[in-house]
C-alpha cells in the first residue's frame, strides 16, 4: 500500500525538530510601500462604498489580490518557511470600523487562498515545504478592561462576541487552506481564550485538526500585557490549547523583548516563536533598525537556545527576513524542556503548587453563602465594599479567592459577572487566581467568561450521571480551568472512606481517560462532615476523610485534595476555642 501523506502540521513539527524555522515579516510595512490610493483599496466592487476604505489592508485580499500574493512570494523567497495570511483585522468586530462585518468570512477565505498559492508556488521552486499560518488578530476591543474610566465594570465586548467573531474567521482560514491558526499580538488573554475556544469550534465543525500558534505582546518594559499579565501567568492561562507554539511579537524590538522571551522559553513545554519589531518606533512611528541589526539580535536568541521559530513584526521587510534566516541557519533549535506536572494557575501573576507548599489557603469570605457581611454588601449593590473583602483576604494570606453568588434573592449570573469585572480592574485583587464557585453551571460559565487567568471551577460531580459529568468537564477544560470534583454520585454524597475512594477513583478514570483532563488540574473534595454531633454514625467522619485522602494521594497520581475544614466542627458552633483547635 502507498504511504499516506503526513498532515501539514506533522511536517511542520518535523521541520521544527531539525532546524529553526523562519516566519515572514510585516505585511503592513510592505503594503505601505505600495503607496496605494483610496481607489486602489476600493477597486471596482466597492467604488461606491459609503466610508473611506484606505487603511483596510485586509480588503486588498479582494481588491488587489496579486499585490498581496506578490508580498507573500517575496517573503518566501527571502527565506521564510511560514507566511501569515493578510487577515489581522478580518473579524466582524474589527471590520465594523468600515461597515464591512459581512465580509469577514470572505476576507479570511481569500487571504488564506492567496497565502496558500504563494507557499505552494515557492515550494515547487526549491522542493522545500512552506506553510500558511492563518492570522487572527486581537481585534480593537478588550474583554478584560473597561473603555470607560468612570465605569470599571463595563465591557465593550464580551467573550461570546469574540468567540463568534473568531469562529467565523477561523472557518474562512480553514476553508482557504491554512495549515495552522495563529492567534497573535495578544494584549488581553481573555480575548485569546475566546479565540482558542473558537478555533476548537471551527475545527470540530470542519472535521479538521489545525493546531494553534499563540503569540502575546508585551506592551512596555514592565514585562506585562496591556491587561496586566506577566508572561508566565499568560502561559498558564493558554496552555490548555496545547499550542504548536507560544511566544511574543510586536510592541517591542528584539533587544527589549529578550528577557521576556527567556521567561516564556523557560516554562513552555512547546515550540517558542519570536517575531519582534525592527526596533522601537521613532517620533514619526517609523522603524529605523536595519536588517543586519535586527538579525544580529534575533541570531542571539537562537544562539542562546531560546527559540524554535523566528520572524519579524512591524517595520520588517524581506531584507530583514533574509538576514534573520541567515543569522539562525547554523543554530540548533531550542530543546523543549521537560516540565514537571504541577497545578499551575494564574491571575495577573502565576501560581504553581509545588511540593514545598504544604497547603493552599483559599479565601472564602467572598462567598454569599459563607459570609453574611459579603452577602449583604452584594445584595445592597455596595461592590466597592465587597472588593475590600477580597482585598483583605489577599492581604491576610489567601493564595486563591473563592467567589460564590448563590443566593435566592440575587441574579447570581449578573452578580458574578459584575464582581469579577470589577475585580479585574483592581491589580492587587486580580493578581491571584479565582475559584469560580456555584451549584449552577450557568453561573460558573458566566464567571469563566470574565477571567483572563487560569481559574478553578468549584465544583462538578457525578450526581446527575456520567454524561452530564463528562459534558461539564469538557467545558471546564475548554475554558482552561482546573476543577474541584465532589465525592458525590447518583446515589448521593460519600460519607464513608470506602465510598469516597470509590467515587473519586471512578471520576479520576473518566477525567483522565475519556476527557483528557490533566491529573494535576483535578482537586478532589472527599467531603468533611461534622463530628461530635451525638449521633454514633458520625463518629468516624474525621478519620474517614483522612483515610480517603491518604488513599487518593497514593493511588491517583497527580491529584490534589480540598476540604472544608470548618465543616468538621459545626457541632461546636459558638465555642470558638474548640473550633480553632480542631481546625489547626
């Protein structure tokens, strides 16, 4: 039988093992050199359009396709292995500026076709495979930041808006022949998480398996994205996408990018891609760094073992790409590190649970079912004071804060969204990971759509059967969160050590074998019940929890255990010295 042709992504991975791959340079810089007029952008089809179209570079996929194809060919002949489609702004959200939302699919489809044709043309010339990365830009809106300084909880775009826009764009790129989907210039990780979900949706819809490439942008020398995340926190938040590559582009030149690239290269267990600007812009917004200077700096990335894929962003040209290709040619690609499996979470900053950390404090005062004061503040709409409750918990040592809005007289979804959006505007609160806590999936999902970091979902269980449990677990994984799993099945809560072990073991096998959930992202809650109630059947509850915990840690590799320790002493409510002694 003839051998099957490997998928383009497999060929790309194989090439990346052999050498440092080269991405193309700036499409916008090359388009500017053409000095196109308003009429050039309009073409015949849009001659009567009711808005100015000059500057809508993606429209040239339709009105000046040969010019765009020629730019792709120039980059490929200069030494690029991968070309990006001219679709950076081809979403309904970004195209709204021109009234061209209805063209989003077509722009992506035509952009991918042009890049595909150019890649195939140059591959035929020298026999070396070339690849097409379908570019998905960040849009011109942010899901984590309010555009109104007087209303920090307001958002100009939602997760669902972004997911729908990216979904349409991804379908066009897939249908047009892209090999990968490049989510790039990410200034807000929540936007990127919506794009990741949309790419998964599009792949499922088309029956394809195009991998994603993920590239963030550090907006200043503080080493953070516009929405405030560090590079490591960013990686924790997007790692669930299992990307072909992760890295940085735009905003900074290679010299200024270097330290932040080293940070992500250290923690990412996948390919690392870097495509910096040609230096920093001058006072006219132009880039003066020469091809030789850029290539020297990027070549140092390669020599230091930091990169697998390199290229250029703003201000770079085919001359820059040719020089970069020559500079990295004799360097070996970065070795992907073996990263020990750990529970890795993030807010604006990363958190990794290591063996040196004996336990993690979860602040539970931002929980309307556990704090009468917090409940009153939320019901009264006093969110400023409610934020102080969160701040006080973090100042007191809470590593994670649990947020629960399950109260009969509250619109729980609205309250969860409002509070999380306000938390996002407070760096001293948003720095820690959030635990989204509810008995209602709709509330949990509403919360996950507001969080740019890697959160914890509290909780899911098998009380409604395996099918519902699997569906919820897949959604949790799709949002990139870790999960608390209650020891609860179709027969009820586990109250003995044997039942706790039985339910948790069953859940573990389903999560790891059927859902593909990482064991290190599973937190079991084997139920701590009150002792000393005067009922004989309750006498062993404390020991049962400890025995079950010991068994689970020894027999279910990688998992963690959560327990509501205060439950143990409910029989002693009012006797604080005894309760505190038991909890300690």
